[in-house]
């Protein structure tokens, strides 16, 4: 079955470390997105990409980086510059131009220890 | 005014009840609308898109009122499994999916 796979499900980061969250989709979707969700807050867009080798900053891109070398993959790196990285990270994908909603991965819960 | 506003709830209803959620949006240029369901500590899942003419999917009915800038979700004959947070999502620009705006969600608890 087609879908989006995020890994790992849980991740623990020490202060000052960079960590990379994986997102892979086999839906042949053009666009991919990274969101962050904190308790009591809505989803906030970190980065998005509508085509391979191109990506755009979202509303809260500081302290994060991404790459889109393949259509299927959109990894997110949480750098040491991100001061409050503890959150639930969600990857989503979508076919541009269609009015269907996004498909989400099951998320990665990142905790700073 | 927030771009997308929802009553956070929680709504506590007995099994079999009918419950309705409203969501208001501020951008009159918004073109597409969705309801998502999110279970505790899980990813959001698309429940239904909302069309201008209103649409129904089993026990769920979604309606759009462009004049008043709100959308609604009606759940009939509530089941225990309907307990979740319901997220209202608005796309201000049909050609640019970057503009999805997410509400904070309305929490529903269906009790036996």
C-alpha cells in the first residue's frame, strides 16, 4: 500500500546535537511538507518542497534544514540552533493542483534530554 | 482575529447523540476547506473535504457558508470511536498549497 513513512517514531537529542528525521513517500506526490505540533498549538509549517532540488521556508524555519534530492524523500535536520526542538514532527505529502487533502506520516516525537 | 478559529471544547456527549462543530475563517479569498480528525498522539487524517453545496459521508455532514465565512461538521449517532480532536483546515489559495491554515482543533469525547 502507498503511504508516508516517518522514522524514527521517538528520538532523543542531547543539547548541541544535530538530528535528522526521515520522511519517505511512495505515493508519487509532488509536494512534501514538514510541520511541527506543540501542545495547545496548531500545526506550524517548517519547510515545504514542490519539486525535486527545490524547497521553501515555512513560518518557523529557523534552526531547521531540509533537502529534496529525490521525489520520494524529504529529510528534516533539527540543528543545534533550534532552541526549543521538543515537539511532535509531522511530514505530509500532496499532489499539486489537486484539491484533496494532505496525507501525513505517523510522526516523530523528538525530546531534548 | 485568528485566521481559523474553532471552539476548543471539550464536547462531552453520550453515545448516539448528534454533535456539531463550527469553524470560522478570516480570509474571504479562501477556496478549499477540509475537516481532519486527530487521535491523541497520532497524525491528522483527512475526514472530509467541504464543498460549496455541502456534502455528506455516512454519519458526517459538512457545510460551508461563504457569506458568514464558516464551515461546520455535524456528526450523527455518535460512536465511542468518534472521540478525537477535529481540525478545521482552510486553503486561502487553491493554486498554492503552502497556504493551508490549521485550526487548533475541537476535542470530542463520546461517553458510554
